[in-house]
C-alpha cells in the first residue's frame, strides 16, 4: 500500500495556512457527508451530525479519542449564489487544489501510486464538486506529490507541524483547544454559521426548513401570500427566463398583447400605483408597420438635416428606461411583429441577442446594439438618452473603458404574431433565436370575473434568468440535462439529412427551459408531479417551440415518415398518462393532416 509522504503532508498544510479560512473546511465536511450524487442550489439536504463530527475529527484532530457525539439530524440548504460567495469570501489567496487534496487524503491508502488526474477525480466525486466549480475556486496547476509505504499517524503529524493544541486551525492561531468535532465550539462549523453574512451562502439548521416554509409568492386577488404562480402562465414565464425573446402566435383577439401587459403588471404589488395603471412603466407597445424594411423606425437613424443628429427610435428609448431601473423586468411588445420582415427591421437585435453571456459578476451582458463612434450623431444620441445625468452621459462618451449601449438583462422582447395572407413568414434566423408559443385556444368566459389576469406576483428572478448557455446549468443538474440530451439525440437521428437538424443553440435552450421548469412541480389540476413528469412536460413544450416551429415544406422536404418518426420519439419520452395532453403530439397530428394537401408547417 502507498501513502502520501510525511513531507508532502506537511508541505500541504503549510501551503494552505493563511490562504483559506476554517469555514471553507467546514463546508467541505458538509459536502463530503451529504448523501447525494450532486449538489443543487435551493435544495435542502439532510445528514447526521455525528458523521460530520467524526469526519472533522478524523481530518483535524491529532490525538486519540474513543468517545462519540451521538447522531441527530442536521439540514443544510445552499443559496443561488453559494459557489460565487465561497469563491469571494472563503479564500484569502487562490490555493492549489492538489495541496488541498494532499492535506485531505494524508491518511488514505492507495494500492498503486495515483496520478494527479486520479486524485482530482476522486476529490471531485467525494466532495460533489464538478470541474466548473473546481476551476472557479482553485489553481489546478499539477503538483508533484511524493508517496511512501509508511502511513502517517495523527500524533506524528502534530509533531511535524509543531502545533501546541490537538486541533488544527487555518485561522490564527493555527491550533485550538476544542475538539474538531465539537460543532458548536470548534472552528469549522461554528465559524461557518456564526456570521449572519453566511446566510448568503447556506443555511445550517436542526429542522428541515422545507417542512415549515414554502416558496413565497404574492396573491393578486387578496394581497396575501400564496405558494405559487398560476400554472396557466408557467410556459410563458419559463420561456422568458430561458431566453428573453418570445413569439406569441395565434389568431387575432386571443389576448396575446394583453398577456404581455399583464406579465408586466404582475411585477408590481397589488397596492402599488404601477399595478393600478393602465400601462405600467415597465411595459411598452410598439405597432409594427408594413413598410419597415430596416431598423430606422424602431432603433433610429442618423439625420443630416440642419447638422448631424440621431433620431431615436422607441426601442432605444425604452431600453434605456430598463437600464435605469435594473430591479424590475421591462417588457417591449412588438404588436403584429410579422407585418414586416423581422430579419430586416430587427437585424441588430437578432445579432446582439446571440452574444449574451454571463460576466464575472453573474450579470448577463451583450455586445453593443449601437457601438461607440467618434461622430456628432453618436454624441447627439447619448445626449438625448442620458440628458438628466451628466456623469452617466460622460461614461457612454468615454472611448477607452466607457459604457456601451448593450441590451440590459431585464429587457424582455415579446412579439405578437398573426399568420395569414397579410403577414410575412419567419425565417429560420428568427425562429432559431426566439421561443415560440401558440395561443389558439379561446376561453369565452375568460376576463369576465376579473379585470386582470390572475398570474400571481412575479419577482425579478422569476422572469430574468442569469444562465445563458447549457454549461451554466449542466453541472448542477446533470441528471435532467443528460436526460434532455439523450432525447435530443433521438430527435436529431430522425432529423438527420434534413435542414431541420438542431445544433448547440437549440440544445442550450432545451437545457435552460427544462431546468427553469424544475421548480414547478404541479400539473394544471394542482396535483404534485414527479421529476420525470416535470421534465417530460418541459421537453414536450419546448419541442413544439423549438423543433416543430422550424419544420415546413412540401412532400419532398417534409416526408410523412419524418413526422411519424417524431411522434414516436415524443410518445416514447412522455409517460403514458401525459400523451393525451401533449402539445407536440397534437401539433404533429395537425401537421400530418396538412401534409396530405401537399404542404405543411407549424403555423396554424
């Protein structure tokens, strides 16, 4: 058997002291003792405090002990930003992951001398840390680690370290009198939960908080608290959170633009002035005109009459309102969006929306929709948009290191669509960049009992996603993401050899949509659903949004066998009890009937 050498174990400790806080080692103890394959935000995990105490003693206590701590339940819940918080607050300097591994595995035996890769893989599995988190927290430069055939003992380790007390500490002084496993007194757990600021990272409790506190949403009808957003609006909300560009298609008069207005209204408390306004300040409607063939009417244009100036369009004016009010979602509704060719008048937005990425502060940013120029027209544009704030205006006029007119994270674009002989069809460029929901069902009793839609109170995080690509959600949701990818592989096998085959953009949007739907665990009848049912419902919906919406053509381009094969894949994915209510299967049936006349498409 082989063991890390004494010299390596000592070097490991010396390389960590003064660089990492005790609370981080306490966090590692929690991660090690959680009985789960993966760690997710906003999920409560149980463990036995006796097992955690034993692990802490085995790692940090350098003397013999024959007692025990008993074994009662301990619960922990991680925040949405726990990974970023740990990275920011728990490290004084960046540490090498192999130094940490050498310290943690100092007593472990190995049948063969492991490589750095082997050690990193084991560390990742033991502590439920994916490669993305490891790369964010640690320096991963390989280190040479020496091995020996003699096992290190705690007492020898204490002598080699030259510390006075039996419990190792990484905060000065570097040893303490309390036993490592004394959760309320020793430094590892005590320091983790003692500071109120740690609530930004995790909660450590004796009771399961989920049994006493449900998620809180505000009821519009009574102004009191209820447990969830109305299920009827879940697809709109999760589609927007997955990508802030939504197409609402359907016959005229089905309430497409009304829903956009009501989603904006639902961002305000029922007793606020904004909620009572006919047009909340976070809502703007722009009527698309048939003669729009470039962006001049929507974004603006340069006029050279009486000097060079920028004529600002409604899009930019509303976008700046959203920039100035980042705590609320802002909705821009393009009414009858396809009265003109979208890829022409909205070209700049269609390009910029694909540049979305999450910056180091966790904010979604884009390329500029109007870039900096050393021209009078650009200066005039900035003067108009930021007339009330000289400091902000100067930042946008600054060439090096200045701000730029980028799409803010809280701006949501919704286009209402009528498909008839007076409108333009959508190019694949548009459909690939948008989420699409059909609204052809009409409830003639709708709107007779309440003036406003009964959506529920929508908070910022309900509508504004901070994840843009599949990589942003994969590590924390591997099970459902792998399930989604397997389904997409079956879809792509059917689409092989056709222009409808999907690629990375669609995969990313599938993953985001499925993950964003995970918190919604009830069906339309209010019954609890299993995770598999939640995932299946989401896959069914986004298949219609992102796969079927792109399929159109005659019998040569869209063969009957293609539609039949897609139905087989969707049916196989759906639990039997969900097939009758499937939106994708219903749409495929409709498309099959159309194809009998020689041509088919998604659009009704």
